[in-house]
C-alpha cells in the first residue's frame, strides 16, 4: 500500500509544479530556492505537523475522553494552525534571508505553492496508501480523484495567503501597512484551512450516517481532509 501510495502521490506532481512555473514564467525564481521550498514542505513541515498534531490530539483526548471528538478537534483546530505555521515558517525564512528573490506578491504565491505542493505530496502518500489498504483499488481511486484531481491546489491556496501577505510587503508604502498585511494574511490562512477541514468533517459525518455509502466510498471520504 505504501509503495502504491507513493507512486500515486508523486506521479501528478510534475503537472502541478509545471502550472506553478507557468505563472512564474515572466520573472522565474531561482530553481534552488523553489526546490528547497518544495523539500521543506515535503519533509520539515510534515514532520513538525505530525509531532505537534499528535501531541495536541492527545491533549484533546485527555480533556474530552472521547477519541472521535479529539480527532475532530485535532482536524479543525490543531491541524490548521500547526500545518500553516510549519509551511509558513519556510516563507518567513525566505522572506528574511532571500529578500532580493522575494520582491512581490507573485513571488510569495509561487514559494507558497511549492511548499504546499511538497506538503500535500507527502500527505497524499498516507491517504492513498491508507485508502488502498482499507478499501482496495476502488477506494484509492476515489481518493485520488478527490485529492489529486478535484482539489490538488487546496494546500497551495491556503498557504498562498501567507505568501500574499509577505509579498505585499515589497509594495507597501509604509511599514504599518506592511505589518497589517502580513498579520491579516497570517490570520486568514489557518482560518481557511479550518473552514475546509470542518466542512470535510461535517460532510463525512453526513455521508456515513444518512447516505450510507459503500465501504470504499466511506474510506474515500474519510481521507479527503
């Protein structure tokens, strides 16, 4: 399951990256920085998110005594804050250390997209592999359609809010506006992720309690978040 999940997660990545490069075609960013951002998202951000989300979920479980409630709170509260922090940290480092290569909103969006695509790739390995082991090829195919085809740019969309805030700093007329734009972006980013996670959680509960889909479909829906 893990090997198949890895293949399913990696195969479409060149297409996603190619679309991002097309947006950045007029003033392309250094390939080393783009590759570094992708690597950060695929490794550092995932590792940090795993550690902190696991810890926070255990805290929620101790507080509520209900595993399902703790899982829901982890997905709606912990995951948005932790994941966007771990991805956004890379953007802040690039913004501070490579300011000459981070001089506009498009740059912020591109770097954010690369970080988020790396994060989503590693995350999808788990989702695809888990769906395959639980529901077989049908469930894995459904998850691939949902995550890999219908919403491949969800993570880039969320993280781009931080990139837009940092990128707008270059166009800010005075520092007050710069700080305000970055602060607003840092708040909007996890809120959008939380809204997505809560919608997925609500949809999963509806599907499993009222619509009563087949087992592969339930496994597919549970892996969308």
